[in-house]
C-alpha cells in the first residue's frame, strides 16, 4: 500500500523484508485514535506489550523507561484533571491509560544490565546534565518501541504530550524518582476514531545521501 | 520464541496480532551488530527505510528528524575520526552510516504538517526551551522508528551515541540548523557480529498496574 504520492510504487515490496500485513499493522495503516471502543484490555495483553517493547536497544542498555498502567476509573480519575482540556475526553474513553516516565536514578541498574562494563554507572553519573539527558533520550526511544508494541497487540495507541507533568508526578510518583513525559491511551478504536491522515515531509526535505 | 525466563510462555501467541516472523525480525531476535558484511545497501533500500519510518506519530506531527546517509568511503572518512575510539572500527565496516539529526527550526513546517492548527507554530516557538526539548524528544521517537525500519528492511542497525556531536555538526551541518544526536551503522551482519544478549529489567521493576 502506497500511502502518499511521494512514495515510489513497489519500493516496499522490493526492499523490505517485513511482510505487508505487519507493515500496515505497525507503520503504514495504523493511526492515532481520538476515541476508543468500550472493550477492556486484559492485564496479560498489557504485559505482552511490555515484554515485546523491552527488546530493542538503548544506549549502554540503560533501559530508563517505567510504565504505570491506569485501568480502573478510580486510577484514571486521578490523571484526567491534569491533562490539557482538549485531551481529557480522549483519555476518558480509553479502557487503559499508560503514564510513561523515566527513572532519574536509572544508573542504579547499570552493573546488572551492562555486566561487562559496570564502570559505565560512574561514567554516566559523573556529568549530571548528561546523566539526565541520557535518561530522557533513551526513555523516548523506548516510548516509541512501546507505541509500536501497542499496535503489535492489535490495539491503537493515542499518545498525548499535553499534560501537567509536575502535577502528574506529585499525584503518582511523590518520592520524585520518576518523571512522567508521555501519556498513552490504549484500546480498540471507537466510532469515527481519527481525522484524515496528516501529511509528512517529502523525502528530499528529510534525507540527504552523500 | 521466549527470550528470557521471565516472559510467560504463550503470552505473545495469545495477546499479540503481530505474527512471529515479524516479531522476531523487529523485536525479539534482531540484534545490534558490531561488524558488518562487505555487501552494499542500494539507495532505494535506504529510501524504503525512510518511507516506512516516516509514518508513526510525533507530537503535533512536527517530524523534526533529518537523516544524512554516508555511503562512500570519502563521506564516511569525514565522520569516523569524530566517533569514540571504541566505535570507530564498528563504523569502518558498515556499508552505510546514517547521521541522525534534529532540525532546530522544525516549526517552519508546522503550518503545512498540521494544517488544521497552524497557530501551533507560534505556540511552540513562544517558549524557546520547550521548543528545543520538543525537537529532541520527537526526533528520538523518530530515531526509534528508524531503527526498527532498518530491521524491517532485513538489515541490522548499529546505533552509536559515543561521538563528538559538535565536531560532526561543524563537518556536515556548518550552518548550525541541524544538530546530530545519533550515528547508526547499517548493513548485513558480519562474522561474529554480536556479543551475548544483555539482560533486561524484570516486569515488576518496570511496570505498575493500578
């Protein structure tokens, strides 16, 4: 399936190993939903999403992402007032909402996660600014793996950046160790769940070959 | 395929829509290579990687990632001295090296990319710190989509964070608009291309359900 007129026909067929069904499920046909069907997501499926998302790489295998799944109305009601008003109705219809956060003390686990180079812990901690930049960067990579893993489960992800992160952290992570950076609605798409697809930049605007 | 003893058997079969072949190709069997086969990657395949990676979402559809593919020895020789010494031999064996950068002036394109809300351009630009944080965050999401798209092409990605970004920017992006943040080796894996797989955190260490 060619999704816009700028992609040459047969490019994917000739140059990708990933089959068309998987390609559409994860990349080309999947969409960000604005409302969700009233159908629960089992806890084991939430676990499957994570068990898939945990494998792609992070720098020095630091794995700073942490996930808080809100499944009950009681839990979701603690979040929704802290979302931008334009986002509140989207989350209110989602059977599960994930709060993605990074662990500011992620280097605690370096000796276990990078056993052949445990000194990376002290190397990362030596520069406090770089230490936290690495947390944010690698958690963002993992957030993307997580979004595609939600799609891999046959569900729709609705990521939202518009929320009061400090208020969310006070509510859910009061000890200050975890910092929220993305809210993700999860479920099956509802009725009329998305707008027309938004355009992308042209190939020549993004990519240079030398 | 269960990759570590902490993933319950049959979890993926029961709860994912993505087929096992695609799952292994992108997530569970794919690995980060340290050396590469001496086999070229066609330009059209580099294009297919981007045409796939461009579809998953960014905040407000900002799409700040820019990609510079280095294919020739001449181009690669301009990069390799700026990599951490321990990374230089990895890149030297790669048929293609991508320099991933974000466009510091990405909001130029907002009126075209988000036509129903062109005022987002001024809203993002109003806070210079937030403006650049959004560039870095969304470019990191897109970098992850790009890494999985390399795997979707049947190739191996070797992302490297250890390089002198300021020197790379002076060499390749002298006007200061683009800021490099990740180098990615691309190709088929060479002989003995990877170490034993590194561990991941346990489910209960990462995920909470409430």
